[in-house]
């Protein structure tokens, strides 16, 4: 029987803290209803899964966690918008949400 408790070194805890903050920020931009406790739990669970598989790259951890969100997966399925120079009237780019990572764990 495996324990549900995991021992993490201080640097990994700091890494997870940064990643959950970034993932929640991105999730809030993707989800009109905001980030609730259930969503935070899903993001944190995904981060713990990736950490347990040995991932330590901050960007890949955040992108992995965001894949639990339907809005993020839908965004990945859409074709990329044209560059800003070709899209008059756009006030800002949509680059504030982390890009998907093609290198899966």
C-alpha cells in the first residue's frame, strides 16, 4: 500500500509554489468563472504527478498542469492567430498563457 504523503526537498517545494502560482494565473485568464478550489486541486495534482515522474523544468511543469483544463486543451486545438501586424485592431497578443509543450513526460 503506497502512502499518499510525499517528502519533498525545500527547492522542489519552492519550484512547486512558483508553478502553482503561474498555473493559477494562466487558468484565471482562460476561465471566465475564475479559479475555484476544485481547479486548484486539479492543477496541484497534475504538478505532483509531473514531479513524481521526474520533471523539474518550470515551464513544462506549468504546461503539464494546464492540460487538465478543458479551456487550455481547446485553445491548443485552435489554429494560431495571424501575427499582430496582420491583425489590425488587436490591442495585445495572447502570449500571456504558456505555450504547449510537445515533449511529453
